[in-house]
C-alpha cells in the first residue's frame, strides 16, 4: 500500500520524500565521528569539556569494563539511571558498544517504580550516580534479584579529576551479595577495542512508558528504529556543520535522547549539556556559547521568554528552536518570534516511536499543528468505532506506520497485540490520540482517546497513580483526572473518597505520603475530597463525568 501523500504538497524544499537509512549502529557512528573530528568538542558540561576523541576513549574504557563483567552477556539489559551528565552519554554508548541493551530510567522514579523495571526487564546491572544510589539500593532489595552489580559515579564537574566515592555504611551494609564498582577507579584502566557486533534488527534500547493498567511497559526499539529518527532529524532541521546544541531535555526520555544527544553525535555537533532546567543558566549558556539550536518543551520556552531581558541576554545566535510534548500557546509563540525572529517548530512523537513521526516544515510551520509525517512515515486517521479511514478534517484516532515504530512491549504480548491496527496487511501503531489533517496535509491533535495526562511533557497515566493511592489506608476510592493549566498544559488532580471511619482526611500528610512513593510529576497538584464518585451499572468509575 502506498503512503498517504497529501502532506507532500507541504514538503520542505530540497528534501527527498524518503530516506535510505544507514546500516551503521549508533556506536559505529560515534566511532566515525570521533575519527573525523577528533579535536572537535563533543560536549561542554558547565566548565568541563570533552573532545570527540576523549569521549570515544571514555566509552571504550567503560565498555571494556562491561565486557569483562562475568554476569553480562550480549543482549543483556543494563539500567541507566542518572541525571543529564557526561557520564550518562558515556554509559549510553558504552552499553551499546558492549552489545547490551539500554534501559533508561527516569531519575525521578521512586524505589517501587524502579523495582518493577528491574524485575520486568530482567536487568542484573545498574549504572547510576551517588545521589541516586540509595534509591537503587532500596529497589534492588525490594526486588530480591540476587547478584545485581552496580557502577556508581559522581557528577564531578570535571571528568579529568580523579575522585573517590565514599559510600555510606547504611548503603554498603545492605549489599553483602552485590558488587559496587566506582567510575573513577575504572577510568584508570586503559580499556581495549570493543567487540561490538550488532545487526540493525537487534534490540538497542528499551525505554519504559507508563501504561493504562498502572504497570510501566518497556518499548522494544532496535538499532533500525533508533537510526530512522536520528537520520530524519539530521535531514529535516537544517543546521551548519559543528552546530552548538543546547541540551536541557532529560536524556532518559526518547525526545531528549534522540534530538539532543544522538543527533548531535551523528552530525558531529557540540552538545552544551545541562543537568536540570534553570532558565537563567540556559540564557547565559546561549549567550556564552552562541547556541544555534534548542529543542525543549513548552514550559521551558515560556520560562525563557518571561525571563528574557535584551539588556543582559543575547539570543541572536539561535537559528532553530522547537519541541513538543504540549501545544505551544499562540501568545507565547508570538512573543518568541518577536524576541528571536524564529518560528517555534512543533513536533509529535511517542516513546513507542522513538520520538517524532511528525514535524512542522521549517520553512512553513503552522501554529497549533504537530506538522506533517516525516520521511517514510504513513499517517492515517481512522474512525474510532468502525476503523474506517477518514478524509480531510475528519476527526478520529491517529495511526502511524514507519521505520521508527517499536517492535512491541517487552514481556507483554497482549499489550503489543492491542497496540496495532492493520490496513490491508500494513501494520499501524494506534497512538491513542484523536486528531485530523487539513487540505495541506498538516495534522492536528484535538483530544485523547486514552486517559493520559500531559504534565509539562511528562506523560502521567491515571491508572498508575490510582493504583499507588489505593495502597493508602484511609482511601476508599480515588479517581485521577487532568485539568487544564496555562503553564504546564495539564496538571494532575485527585478526587478521593475516604474510608467510612475517617472523620477528617489529612491532605498534607497524603501529599507527603505520595512524595515517598511516586515521581514528583505524578503527584497530584490538587486533592479534592468527595462523598462519592459516579459509577456505571457494574461499579466502574465514570472518570469523564467528573472532569
């Protein structure tokens, strides 16, 4: 079946409609970039920098260490659990170089959430940092998986500085059966050429996304699906050779991982890396390093334009700015263009697609649209009830097919089967988003078919939050909904029915209870006590009626 071609009339000038993808893996591309630009700065992390030659050397040392661990075999999953830092990038490529599979983990997750990922992925090795080590310890202890090994680093601020990590007694005492390795000690080793040998069909990364059932699911991505996005991004957004890229999005997430790490390394650009979002630091870095490209989320853009002062800040170096995760408000986009003379380039993707399937054409973006399907992507709109294909302006579920679509959910055949839809034997991913396309082939998202809440680009599934809250001894019933928020797009609200014997519900104590058990972005921002919740005839809570 041919690809839906309506969007070709809006296609960027001078770009082919399809791409032939490289047969090289991400690790091989890093090796090529390091050989071509050995002295070019690969990344700058505050006052620290690494050239591509140095980056590749560090990757080789850590990768050689992983190859030498007796419990690690090709194809094994390794948890990568840390903030944005040079060690994240080094570990990422070292895991791939050692023929293993990356399981990136959100550093905001709590031990119970990490425990599930450990058990589900079958990982027996974790790479983390000292400030997260205690959570790793608790997660491993809860999982009861024997002989898990941990490599721990410190955000040193200077990779060339030799440092020693003193581990607290309360941590080491819990690990009589687990080996802890220190990053600084391993870096003293010479390393060796890695035995990297992977096919494009091999698994490379399993990022976890929360699910409607409350259990996070791992998305199986091969070198092929990762490559497709990396090469598409590199072609779609025109940048000069050796561009300066501001990296503020979290690297554990597929959007930051792809457009702010893998794409720059593929191209030989310089990554200006931030661990956490700080609007003043970002403004200073843009000015100091003459940043040319920045991919972000709506809330960060709003922070930037609200803080910008032409007397002290300089954004003139920027030639490309964009992102996704939540719609860009029209007023914010207008102010951004006034300040920078640039259009905000919106895009759309999912963890299941390793980032974008749609991007606005850089030469003619349309505000409010997610853009048009990129290279080799077939996007359709189908009727939710009948599955029939809809034409221009018909609102239905967005489905996509393309080389970046995942294989399926790790260890979850039923979820995999329900994720796909077939049209004449062609396999499409059901996105769960309701939308339409216009006469020029631009796609628009209007609502969600599923109960997902989009909080500042973080995806929150109500069922997951509800399943945790039901463990609270004073909660009889709970319903999680999303409510509109000007800054974050949506925020999480909890409607709670207390148990009958509770006279006065302590909401402050409940919030503190939540902080221990779930990531910050999942914690409800509003708690509301209800006497009852609407239900259907079989007792199912009618969540749409309480919005």
